[in-house]
């Protein structure tokens, strides 16, 4: 039962951030009342093993929709093969001033400059413990806005230590354009020292807890070919478990002339599709199947998802596609595989 075409005009009449909150509350109410099972019947299993984990299907929720882990049960009920929550930082922070979220329906796109607004990792972990979800859960970690970039590794290590026993896998977000200088961590020696510190800590935590939790690195679509090759070499050198390609773009060429084109922030949705696919293809050529790629960026149809998988991805994640197409998109992709 696809109710979203009826709901979308109402949600799109609201301010985007208000609509975001209302949607999550409606999904939660549907889950608590048992309506989710009637509205969203069980999706056929299409199991896949990636990073040593068993996913019931290859379609996941990208980080950013549920930053605090407040709606894990309700979102999982939509049929996702995995759910990623966050980005979460060591300490709570309010994010950037509003307005900070903008829809561009003509381009099936969104611009956001949320700035890692979240209630902190301790709140998120409490929510995870209280959830009933037993599937694959990714926790996406970042640094606080006021932590100097030279001390960024400290924040990621706090996130890694705290999230380790609660996550199926942990994503290191070094690619949001909305935290000052964060993308600098993708370059040169900075990415090498960060990955090295995180990998060392991961191995310590494995010994301490008797459990191996995979690490995935989330990268930007705005990387040069040389930067992609450099990152791929480091992923192989340090045996990082996965890579998420990609985050949002700061490019505006595909929405030039739109009244919102000059709004600061990351652009997601249809305009990032090609850039993201090129990064997936570039990584796949370098990684040679040794490290799995999770593709995100501009997936609004089953064909878009298939394009990413053909380019070399093992899993896909959606966010903007969910805003424009609704939960039916999950079933459409899984059925088409």
C-alpha cells in the first residue's frame, strides 16, 4: 500500500526540517500502533554477505535521516537490509543556524548544511540499547565542530570506542562539507595518520571485546582521480573493511540558475548521481574487489541502484530518494535485483 504519493504534497508544503521531524514521528506512530506491518509488507529476502556481515538485502538507509538513533525500529520496519544512524559526535551540538535544509523539487535534490546537529553519542547509544532492531546497524561518527582539525583523531577514537560494542559496523565520516575543514582529513598525510590510529584502536577493541566490528570510510564525490587512487591505496594498505561512496557534493553546475543554487551546504539527490557513480567506478578499478564499496548518492530509481552495483558497489544506501519517492523505492530496488 503506497500512501506516500498522497502524503508527499502535504509534507512538501511544510518547511523541510519540520517535514523531516513530522515524517519520523508519523513513521514511529505507525510502528508503535502496528500499522507499519499493514502498510509495508515484508520485502523478499535478497541476502548478501559484505564486510563479513549478513545483510537481508543490499538496500540500506544512509546516515543523516536518524542522527540520534531515535527512530531505529520505525525505519527498519520499512524493509531496509541495513540501517545507518548518525552522524554522531562525542558531545552534543546544535548544528548550524536555521534555515539549513532546502528542497529543489525541479532537480529532485536537497541542499543541507545541518552541521552534525545531534544529541551526542551517549544519547544515541541509549537509544540503540532500547531498540528492538536485530538487523545490521551502522553507526556513523564525526568530530565536534569546535575540535581543532589537528585533534580530529581524538574525537573519532572516542566515537569508535563508545560505539564499538553496539554497532554492526562503524562509519568514519570525513566528507561532510558542513563542518569546517573536515574534508581536509581526506588528503595527504592527514588521512593516513587518521586511518592508522583508527585501525590500531579497532584491533585493540577486538582483543578487548572478542568481537570484530568492521570500519568503513565515507568519502566525498568531489575528489580528483589522484585523490581517489591515494585513498584506495590507503584503504588497501590498512585493510579498512569498506568504503562508502559518496557523501554530498559542493558542486553546483547541474543546478546553475536555480534560486537556491548559491545556498551553502552539500547537494544530494539526482544531481550527485553521476559524480558518485564515477567515484564508485574509480574505487572499484583500484580496489579490485578486495574492499567492498557501499554506494550512495542520487539513487532515486531501481535503475539508479543497478547502475551503482554495475559500477562496482556491493550495497547501496538511499536518503534523498526516500524523500522524493517514499518507502516504495526500497521494495522497487530489492525486487529489481
